[in-house]
């Protein structure tokens, strides 16, 4: 039994149903088993490439240099972020201290 749906439109005030074609009836559409096999082969090939690249990254001089450049870049970004955080924290503390001093001066003891 085929599972098909309907769609339609209004024509002269009445709903007229139109058949929705089954996906497998489309010309040029490959059977699902063929598509699964093709995608599985592509995924397998891609995984092989990933494993090969990982091996090259860790076992070759070029790969290790690439990793080191990425580590150095990340360390530089982290260092910059920490310096910015410290600078902003110091500004906030100075501002808060200044506000507290203003409050102390404005309090009158009777």
C-alpha cells in the first residue's frame, strides 16, 4: 500500500484535491538502499581522511608546527583577554572606591 497525501485548491468555492506524487516516483531519484550505500561509502572515506590527517598532525614535523602555531595563537588570545579583564576590574574597583569615598564625605554626623 502506497502512502500518498493530497493537496488542493479552491475552485469556484469548492475544495479540489490534487494528488501529491510519491517521492520514489520522481524521475532520477535513486532507490533508498542505493543512496544509503553511497552515503555510507562517503562517510567511511571521510573518516579515513580524518584519521590520516590526525596521524599526520601528531607524527610529522609540519603537523606539530601547525599545532604549536594554533596553541600559541590561543595562548595569545587568552593572555589578551585576561589583561583586558584585569584592566576592567581595576577600573571598576577604583570607580567603586571613589563612589564610597564620596558617600563617606556626604554623611554628616550630628
